[in-house]
C-alpha cells in the first residue's frame, strides 16, 4: 500500500496466488484412500464481474486458451453467470489432474493479463456416499477450505465434518486458519 492510498483510506486487493493449487495433485490420494472422498469430475473458477475492457480482453483470452487446452484433454468447458452476477468457468473431466491444470491455467492467465484481482475462488467437487464436498481455494488468501452443504434450500452445512476434514488434511494442503473465512457457496454450479 502506498502512502497516498493510506492517506486517502484506500485498500488494495491482494494479488492472486495460484501456485498452491498444485498441492491438490497429491492431496487427492489421501482424500480418496484415507477419507473416502472421490473426485466428482467437476471444477470451476469464479470471477468477480467487471465491465472494463482490460478485464473483458483477459477473460476472452482465458476462455479461448482454456477451451483449446480442454479440447486436447477431452474436457468440457462452460462459461456461466450465477444468480448473483458472478462469472464461472466450469470444467468437466474424469481426470483430477486435468481439472487442477485447467483451473490453474485459467487463474494464471487472468493474473498475467492484469485481471488477477477479479479471481475469487477455484472450486473442486468431491463425493462420498451421496454427500458433496467442495474444496474451495481462495486466490486472495492462497489457502483452501472445505464446504459440505447438507441442505441448500435451508442453508445448512456440515460444520463438524468440515472441521474434521481440515484437521486431517492440514499437512496435505494449505488451509485457511480463520474459520470465519470459510464462506459457503450456496447453489454452487460445480
């Protein structure tokens, strides 16, 4: 933060951190073998909306890059706006490594093109016995947190299993220590 920013009371958005996403490549082994969570074949990157031309250009370039990569990986890519106006890049692939690579590629490309401040989160879907776990990566914090919805309509989540999962996986992934920042993503399209 510069002196002028401090004087005028402005804050800057921290730069997006994309590298910790690769820790998912090895963490999935523990998630599957020790905890019974299996990849759900879907992931997504959520972006804060903006109307400026820099962002529009970065978003279009990222969409094209990810679409080309997805063709080579035989992955599905979809762009969607949610009910709150946030933009989602959604990926479908049975290969966990491909999902991690696509999410990293999208985030890194947006960051390199000056739109990293628009990156909010990367979301990875896992499943176990009818339950859904969303592993959410906060680009601003460079950390993961779990979200296990129980009832979307009534906005209920399984806090006990979320905390248990974080405790069991703390050596595998960089976890968000402040549970107040474990924001739920109700109606998540992933």
